[in-house]
C-alpha cells in the first residue's frame, strides 16, 4: 500500500492546558497529545498507525485524506504520512 498523508491539527498549550493536543482532521478517532510539539507529532503518528492497522485487520477501508480539511482554531496543521503493511502479522505481545 502506498503512503497516505493525513491533515493533523495541533493545538498549543493555553488556558491552563499543559499538553499539545493533536487531532487528525481526516481520520476519525485519531486524537493524541504530547508534552511538546515534537512529542505530539510522535504520538499522533503512532495513533494513526494503530487505528489504520486495526481497520486493515478488520477488512475495513482507511479514510481518504481530505485535501480541504481545515481547523481554523488550530495553531498549526501539518500533513502526517501513514504507511500500513497489509498481510504482515503484528507481533504477539503475550496478552490474552
């Protein structure tokens, strides 16, 4: 599968918040946070990867990136790449 790029909005700390919040605008359910912008980037990329892998394993399609995705209240919007391996088993973690 090729690389898809999703629009991620970042909301910087203010009004008592201490974390940077990251939300994928065109991938429902992909929301995370980090201690700073770099951490939030890593965390949202991981969240996208996990959600995408779960959809693929369930035989469901991935959401299509929306070129018109926007969030006027966001401090920053970036394209975050996502690559999902199809047919590659996930490592077993020993949990039942």
